[in-house]
């Protein structure tokens, strides 16, 4: 038995040359005789138990477990203020709660759907209805007592005056 020299490819990859009599010409990929029907999954328990009269489609991000929606916001600075803007269409000013801590602003509210639509009558339901909130970490110190919030044309604008941390305040030392 003579030893054959391995090709460059065989030495590089470790592959071995297979003689023609050791393998089949073709490999069956699909065999109709062995085909079996595929069993579909049973519906999830929540869907199987739901009542068609009480079921309503929910928008993206909504669920029936009292989850809160999250507001989209813009935060930017001017020379003197930090400004937060958010689209809050359909919410009355008295339904909004804006809380300001030293380094955080929290906006909470609820968008109420005043119209009841019967199930099955929706073609699309993408609007978020229900409670929402958003907390924003502020990039600089602000003066919470001088903050201002306004709601115009469905856009909430919060202006927070920057605290001037570079200003040095001198105080009088009293002696006793």
C-alpha cells in the first residue's frame, strides 16, 4: 500500500479525500412516504378562555394588566433654562401631575377614551388610552420653585431655570 501525498487544501483544512466508491451520488432531501402531518399548537390558555363580548384589541404597548404607557419627550437647553416638551394630546391640564425633585422631573397623567366602541368594530387601534408616566433625569441643577409648565395645542412644555452653580455667594461672618 502506497502512501499518497496530501494536497495543500487537505493539509490546510484537515479534510480528507473520499474515494468515489465510499459515498452516494445523491442524498434524498425530501421523502413523501415519510411525511407526517404537523400538529398545530393549542391556543394559549388566555385566548381559549376569553369571552368574545369582553375582548377588545389593545394598542402597541398596552395590556390589560394596568401597565402605564411611556411618554415621548424632547429635552434641550437654552442659555438659562432646561426645556422638556412632550405631546400629550387629549389630556386636560387638571389630569396632569408634574413633580420636580432636585435632579428629576416626573410627568404623570391619564388619557381617557370618552367613546366606547363595540368589539369587532375597530379596523386599527393604535392610540394609547390609560395612565402614563415618564421620569427624566436632569443634566444640570435647576431651581424647582421657578419652574413653569404650560399645555398648548396638545404639547406640554416645562421650563426649568438653571441654577447658577458658578456664581459665588459671599456671606458675612459674625463674631460673638
